[in-house]
C-alpha cells in the first residue's frame, strides 16, 4: 500500500497553544528539533513548543513600525553568537517582539549578523511578510531572498505590497531551489522561463523539461482506535517503527497509545501499520498553456523528461530481492513513480526538514556522488545494513535518520555508524596484523627474486666494464625457484586471490551469494591410500665418473579408494549482515558442522578401516557446501574505488613480484568481515563400502 503524507506548514507569527497533558513526541520544526538534539530536524513545518505555552497574539491592522528603542531592546535581548540556529527562547522572544510590527531590511540585517541564528530569523521575517522594504533584499541576504523593485511603501501598506504577487518555490531536478513571484496572467510555461532566468545557468526547454505541481496529499482519514506505526520522528528516533493505537485525533495532531505510554505526534509521524511506502505529497503535471493557478500548488518540480547519460545513475531501483522494501520506498520518492529519483524529487521528499542549500549539498553527495540522480546502490549502501537490523522501522524513517547522521556526524537509534564520516578500510597497521604471515612469506620470496636479478645485472655490468666473468645459467636458479614458489603461494594460499576471483558488486548480489549456501546440505569427500615401502638397489655415476651402488626406499601404493555424499543437516546460520564501514569489504567464510547428532564420524572411520589393505594408510576427509565461496570481494559502492583495485592490476603486480606492496595498499583500503555457516548434521546412510 502507498500512503500519501503532506508536510504541514504554518506561517503563523507565534506557536499555537500546546496541550501539556501529553508529551509531544514529534512534529517539531527544523529549528527547535535541531536545538533539542543538536543536529536533528523536525517532521513538519508547524512550530510547537514543549515549554509552557502562551496566548496567541494577533497583529493589528495596519501594522506599526518597530521603533528604534523597541529594536534596540530586541537586539540586546537576543543572544549574540555565530550559531546557524536560534534557541527556542530566542524564537519566542523574536515572535513576541515582532507581533503586530513591521521591520526594515537594515534592522533585520543587523540581527542576522549579530544574533545567534539571525539568518533564519531574517528568513522568518520575510516569510511572515514583516519586512517593510522587501525590494531592498538581495541574494546576499540568503538564497531565499526575492528582490521586488517597487516604490518605497508606506507603513500601512507594506504587507499588502508584498502580497500583490504570490510567491512560489521551484525545485529543479538538480536539487536547486528558487523563490519566484507569480502574477495572475502568467502561464506555467512563463513560470518555467522565469525560474530559468532566476537560476541563470540553464534554459527551460519545454521539449525536454516538465513541470509538476506538488499539492496536498489525500486525506489519510486517521480514526480513533486505528492501529498505526510511528515514522520519521527525528527528535526521538527510538520511537520509529513502534506500533500503537490512536486514542484521540486533534486536528493535525494525534494521541497514540504505546506500551511505554501515551505520545502526542503530528499526523506526518503516523502511518497505518500495514503501509510500507510513504509519499509525503501528491504531484501532478502542469499544462504549459494554462494560466498558473497557485492556489492548489505548494511547490513546483522542474524535472527532465529523460535524464542525460552523464547525469544518470549507474543503478536503478529493484523491487525484488532481499532489500525490496528499500526499492519500493525509492520508487515512492519519485514524483512520477519511476525507478529513478532526481535530487529535486529527493529534496521535495525531505521538504519538511527545511534543509538549507549547504546542508542539502552535503546530503546529496552521499546519496548521489555523481550526477543529478539518486544512485540506488548508494541508497542500499547507506540504509541496507540498518534495514536488516531493524526491519520493523519504516524505510522513510531510516532515510530521515540517515540525513540526521550525515549532517550531525553521529549515530542514531537505528543507524549504527556515522554516515557523515569518511568510509575507511582496515588501515595499513590492521592489514599487517591481519595478514602478517602471508605478507612475510611474499616479502621474503620477493627479496630473493629481486636481489638475485639485481646481482646478475650487477655482474653483467662488471663483466662488460672490468672483468671477464661468464654469466652461467645456474645463477638464475635461485630466482627461478623462488618465483615458482612465489606464484604457487599466491595462487593457493593468498585469500585476496580468491576474493578477486569472486568479486561481487552490490549489496543484494552479495547477500544472495552469501545466502545460497544456507539452503544446501554439506557434501563430503573421503579418500584413502594404502602403501608400503620397498628397498631397491640402484646405480649411479659419481663426480669422478665411476659407477656406485646405493639403496633407496620406494613407496609402493597398493590400494586407494574415494567416496562422497551428502550430509542431512539443519541450518543454524544467522542472517548475513553486511559490514559497510568501507565501500568495499573482503568477506571470509567458514563452515562449522555439529556432528553431535550424526553418525558421520563413525561411518567415516568404519569406511577407512574397511579399506585398510597394507602396512600404511593415508586418509583424508573434507566437508563443504557446494556454493560456498571461501573469500569474496564485496563492492558495496563504486564510490572511492581506485581504478587499480581489480584482478588485472593485482596479477600484473604479482607477475612483477610486487604482490606485497599491492596487497598492503589494497587490503588497507577495504574492510574485513567473517561469515560462518553453522549446520547441525544428522545421520548419513551409506550402502556398500
């Protein structure tokens, strides 16, 4: 099911009266939620205060100009500093002081430069139409500022002059926003050209671009007694995914009974418990020839009809597989319900977080490292592990928590790593600790190879210049033997060799690769070899050319046998949880078989004794899962993956006896994970021995 959610937005000059009987669990706006958590963002645009409420103040008409003494009193009462966000007390003081007043642009500029969070206070004054001379605003005051050239208004008509033209926000496909003025006679095509002129770096082309209106979502019809799930609660993320029952509906707020008590939340934080996809607004195409009617349009999306190849993401959403819930939510964020989401559509989805351009740029770099479209593999990389850990939490709540983690550089209730930090691998020191024996072996062999080669080259140079020393082929034997051992060591003993052979891209592909052996029974292979030693007399020539006789012990194999089969088993393996601390991870797998309820070892010994046919016997047994890979290089994301991290460059370095350095660099960049398959084995049935 798809539930449409509309972010609630209010331009009231002061907050409405709160209801202190029930704690407010969500619904706080960007400013106050960020104050509570330090980095968080609210879930709707209305301002609610958890502190004791005060009466709503209605401005008189005509408004009065804020006198110099009142302005100085306001300026001195506001806390000074360079913080981006004002405190809750600062907001309350500013709204109370400006109720029924208008201010000059220069006054707001002084507040913006001296008071903590003054920039957002200036923006609020503009959006509340409190600025007496809005034509004095410039883009240096903020990207939201719209310069409207007009004659200086009188104090009684200041707000009316600003309201002569309606304001409309346009979100372009690359995530940039512009606030434009709309007059009654303009068409939607004119709106597109006006937005292009405001952006200044791209022409609006009706043949390749479309405009979509963002309107209010259909009424969800929340009722008392309905079972709901909480989502997108930013200031208290531990509530996300909790299921409760509505006890009261009070306008845009609802009271939800949870096991821990009663919580009051905004309707945006509540969804029917059986809904898996959240779309917070409804979009519809706009006719270019029609007159622009902004009464039903909250925002306008300027999108491409088809993305350019250089900006298109490498991967698109999939609604199948182990992470299909993320795929469905990815499609739900698209205004046209495509499996492709632009940065503009993503910003529209996050609109009730009120992200500034700088903050959204940081977020977009994580979700869309290149181009103007969200890369689905990046979404899986950021959210896949958290979804597997907390499957009860809605995906849209994880997206909101990911934004908080990226901007706040911290973990959240359901995201166990700092998504704002750099994706790092093991590091050189940990790589040496982990692969010390392998590195040491390769290093010694490479030293023998290169020292022998350098010695031969040096002797060749001496022979040509000074001495008459013959270069014998025997001089190459140490290097040749060391090189053979070196190649065998790399092919058979180095786990990175197998990891490159099993390189897999994408979280879902890796999960399928890791999950397949869980549904298989182990296979066994037995082998025995019976033999004895026989003394034989042989002759040979010594260094003097004389013939001599010697004896030698010769191994004589008289019998060998092999057997194989399947061991019935029950899988006890935990679900694979990807380690996404680095964008690439080397995964090592192991097999743990429990034979306490099986006759496997008894049958093996019985079979081995049956085939004892000589003095000596060598025996071996091996168990494995048919599709298990011993080592795998999981490429969660192509971001930050160097061009030399591939099997071709790996073997090129091996052939030139540079494996030690290459493996140190490669394995210091990637992460490490171990995954163990656990099976409880039962009795095997064997026929003839």
